[in-house]
C-alpha cells in the first residue's frame, strides 16, 4: 500500500510538471482499428490562441489554415463537423486539400461518421441518421413501446442505444431493433460479439452475445475486461489479472496472477501492468517487453511506441521505438509522444508539436501549438461510440393541452365533476404505456476503470466486483424509490386502514384521506404536463354498520367499518396544471402561456381583491368569474381564489 501511495505522489508531480501539454495528450487508450472507418485529419491551432485548421495525420499537411473560429471535429470517412455561433452543427465533405462542401445541417447534436452513418438530432426532434450524401436514412420514432433516448454510433453493423428506462439494446444499420433493450450495461460490438451485463434473479451477470442476441457465454468472474476477438481479460482479486477465452469451455489462456496488476487486450496484443508501468506479453504469458513504460502502444504491425518517464520530478521523458522482441530501434528525449496508430506519432518538444514516422523521422513541415480530437481518434479506433441524446419535444401537445382549458372544463372534465368522473377521464390522458416489468430498476454493476500511466482510462472492467456491499444499499434505494412514487401521503391511511382481510373495497386504487387525483402527460425529453385535481372532501369513504357490543354485562351499539367506496359527493375544489420542461425551453414556454391568457376569454384582475399578488402570481378571471392564477409554469383554477393558498 505504501509503495502504491508513493507512486501516486510521483504521478501527481508529473501531472503538474507536464501541465502545459495539451490535455488531449494524456488520454492513453489501446486502440482497435476498424477497416470500415478511416480517420484522416485532426483539428489543430498554429498559434495557441489562433483559429483552427485541419492536419493530415498521414503526411503532416495543414488544410484550411486559420479558417475555423470554432473548433471543427476530426475527419472520418472524408467528412467533418463544424458549428456556428448559435451552436448548430453542420456536416462537411472534403473535396480536396483546398475545398469542402456542406452536405447536411443544421442539427442540434451529432457525431462523426462511422461505417457510412452519422447519428444526428435536430432541435425538438427524434434522433435520426444520415448517409454520406447528407440524406436522412431513418428517424427513431418510438417502436413497440421503446423510446430511443440515447443512440450510439455504428460499429460492426450494429448501433447501441439506451431506452427510456435506462436499458441498453442494439439497432441494425436500417434503424430497426435487432436486440431489444434489456441490458444494464452494454459495449459496442467488437466484430461479431459484444460484452453485456444484466441482473438475473437478483444476480449481476456478464455475458457475451452475438448479433442475434444469443448468449455465447456467461462469465462468473468478479471482473471482466474488454473483449478482443475470442479473448477477454478477467480478475477475481484486486491485483491478479489473466486472460481467458469467451467460448463455453472458457479456457484460461493466461491464469490470473499477481504478476499482472492490470491487463488490456489490443488487436491480439496483450498489454500488462506492473508497478503502474506497462509491458507486453505473448499468448502464453511470457514477457516480450518488460513493464517499464508509462505508455506502451502499437505503432505499426511490428513496432511499438513506449514512453518512459524517469526521475521523481517527471522531467526526464523519452520515447522509444521497439520491435516485437523489445529491442530498442530508436530513442529520443522529448516532452511527450503519442501513437496515431497509422505508422506515425505526435511528438511534443517544448511548445511545438509535430508528426514523426515509425523511424522517428519528421513527416512534413507542419509545426503547431495545440490540437484537439485525439481522444475521439482513439475512441473511434477502439470501437467505442458516443451517445446522441434525443431532443424530442412535442410543442403541439402543449398547444393542444392549453386548448383543452376553458372556463367550463379542463381536458374535457367539467369543473363541476365528481371524483369518479375525474378519475376515468384522467386515465385517458396519460400516454405512458410502459409495463411494470420494463420499469424494473437495475441493480447495477461494478465498473472498474484502468489506470494507464498518469490518467484514468475509459476501458472498463465490469462485473459484481470483489465485494458486493452495493447490493444491500441498491435494494434499499429501490425500495425507497418504490415507496415514494405516490402523488399523496398515504402514511395516515396505512395506520387507519382496518386490519380485516375480508373487508369489501370498491376503491382499491385510492386510500383513506386522499383528496387529490393527478396524472402526468409526457411531452418529450425531460418534459411533462402534470394535472392535479383537488376535491372538497375525501374521495374514499368508509361503509359502516351498527353492531351490538356486550362488555362487562352491558350492551351498547358501536360503528364498524365493513367496506369502502368512492365518495361521489366529493367535488372539484381547485385544479393545478404544471408544465415541466428543460431550462432551455423555459422562455418559449412562457410565451405559450402568456398567449394563452392574452388570446383566450380571460381578463386581468387588476384589483386582485387587495391581496399581495407575489404569493400566487398574476390573476385573471374568466367569463364565469372564476379565478385563474398564473405563476412560473403553473396554472391554477379556483372559484374562490384565496381558498387555494
């Protein structure tokens, strides 16, 4: 433990010393190249505070020098993303080194092209996809009760998504559900397989599935690492890692050992960590390159780039180019170096950054001060998608809801209605058809990040973990959430309900002392319309009968509860409608509500009956002299204004 703490202190010093190096340079992930995705350019700045350009990462040539005020994206499959001052994004296709054409936009959000598809989203719209011509190829409207809240990029012909309940599933390239949302966690597909996890009978299970959703293997190790072909890394203890096959026999290729503090797999290479430094193993666990590098990554098929940081102050930095046997072919003192995984590397020396090839020779004459997008390069090559979140919002539902508000009724419910009428009408308002089974709360899984050198790597080990202390707290949280979903406080009702098993109850959905009926109408992303009707009496009443009781020789009559029924004499007292939307839509919502009162049959109540208006907002009266209070995003109907406050 002391040894590790000492290491952490040294790492902290190194981070401070290298603070001037671009932050993107400290994201060290081992990559997996997809043959279907080409990454050709990254955004750079010639001057530290200048405009942005694009750098060809193969030949070092600079394109469109200083043309972009706002940072463009990396270039994948010949297309890059730009944004305007309003934050809207556009897709642009390279024509040649001097020209590009805009092919699609504007969009609210979007990600780079992968396998000929870019996932995008327009303002207030569903997530959709465009092809390399900029044409929309599908839009992800709800399918079979599934809403697509987050949608990833296309890898190996599959598109990962997350539904309205937080579960993961997969789409095909046509936008059709290939594997339904059912997993608590899921990686993107790696060739033919994907690593997923789900809770089965209160136990967290890590599985390997194929593109048909069939379980190829179920793994019961404490932690399961990234998938690489037919191999995965695994661990059953804090400092012992190994490698095993994913097939049913689950042969241990390398048995877990304390010699391997961490293991990561990359294109059939097995990298291991010891004392927080990295080396290379063969498929029998024999050391090919000793663990002595802060960073070790593939440069070409038969060469590797190692970065060594010597000295407690972290100032002595050098890169080494090695062959598969660990022989050093080239060494140079620099401030830092990173592999581009195309035979070239980025090298920083002082404030200057340049490209060098696999022999350590400078490529081109481009020297620049800042770059960005390196993390996206590695993430895409590794086959990890970013999510694009749905922006769908139904403004028509807001408009139609306001049109349903009149002086005589609200959503078709007369203001003189009793509780039974209100209840039946309210149930027709909600469009939430999610089954109780789909609403099951995930128990969650252990996510264990891998530290490579000085930073926290995004590759995750998943599983139940070494200790399962989470289980109790997770179940308690689930239980607490389940008990807090009611629209009213039923604690008093629980105490007063008679403990009689055969008592008749014709209002089972209601509780004693309940006075409110409410419903929520979904309007889109993080948005809903909440309608609450309050009554002038309890809406559930007891049915009683007189019974004779004999005690100590005396007989008297007492009242006994024999059942419950709806109290149809309970009438509407007041109604509140609250519109809940994202903060960015608040201003537009206010305009909608203002127009409702300006254009409707309402007139401002300037007198306000002499009361302080700050407590209930602006007040209007309708043709029936009923009061309407408008404050923030809430509209309140009340025949007698002050009884509502």
